[in-house]
C-alpha cells in the first residue's frame, strides 16, 4: 500500500511516443494523421458506425473529424495517441488520455477507436498495455479508468479482457446525441498493475503465438493463472 501522506500530484499526461514490439503510439498531429486516420477508421462509409457510441455528430469529411480532434486536444480535454502498425507503418487506430485528476492520481483512457487493421492481431492489446504502463510506471498514477456507454457491449468486453474491473453503472450520466446515456465504469489500480503487466507481457511474448500468428493462451487465462499462483 502506498504511503499517501507523502503522495504528490502526478504530472498531467502529455503527448508522448510509445513503442512496443508490434505497434507505435505517437501524438496526434492534424497534418500528419487526419487522412490516414480517417481512412483507417473506415472513412465516410464506416467511421460513424465505428464511433457510434461517441457523443459526436455524424461526419462526412475528414476535416470535420479533424476539427473535433484538434479542438479537444488544443483545449486539453484529450491527449490523443495514434496507433501505427510497426511492421508496415500504417495508421490503424487511436485512443486518448482524458479527464486527468493529477492531485488524486486518476486518469481515464477514452475516445478509443480500433480500425480494421487492428483486428485479430496483437496491436490493440499492446497499445493499451503501453498506455497503461506509461500511466502507472512513468507518471505514477494510482487509478486508470475506462468508461463507455452501457449499451456498448464490445467496449465492456474489451475492458474486462484488458484487466479493468467493472465498478457499476452511472444511470442517466449524460445526454449523448439527444438521448440518455447510462455509463459503465471500469478501473485498474496501481496495486493491481504489476500482475496485470506481467500477464500482458506473457501474452505479448512471441512464444504465445503459433506459426500462423494465433494466440496459444488467452490474456484472461494467463491473468487468472497468475492470480491463482499469487493467492
């Protein structure tokens, strides 16, 4: 347990480059990323379905999407990191640090959008491992949050898979696109991070994939085994 009597405010998240075995995360820059990010998220034909649960209007052009991202990053409401496949350099998705509370050591990951290029690959898992590791090990935060529309079943599945703990539903939490949004809350905390990190690292190890790139053990299976060993 940390000695909170000597706890000092954490630095707020800043644009940062994070590199793993499979993916590179880099700070969002409009001129560099907007066209490739727009296309990675499905372009006009797919982006609105992909970000259906974002409280955003519909987009018909990349500049509209860029205006929103740029405004949110300029105002400090988001620190967006763009995901780039390390093998071919293609932009494949994004996520953002948001709602930092440095005095209490709390920050959220949100505006998560995984393009088709991240499907059935280690990219998304490693991207979220790198973001969480940065929060806990570099910035020293105590709590890392994941929130989503309570109807967003894939997001809730992803949160649990990555090691976030479900904490409950905030009813009528906000109005999104002219309708009520109940919000599901998840978190991981610093005391849990060493074991969660170990499970990420074991899952991401090349030894966990066969010659066709298929996982041998699921992330949840690895984490459950480590919890059992530690009990």
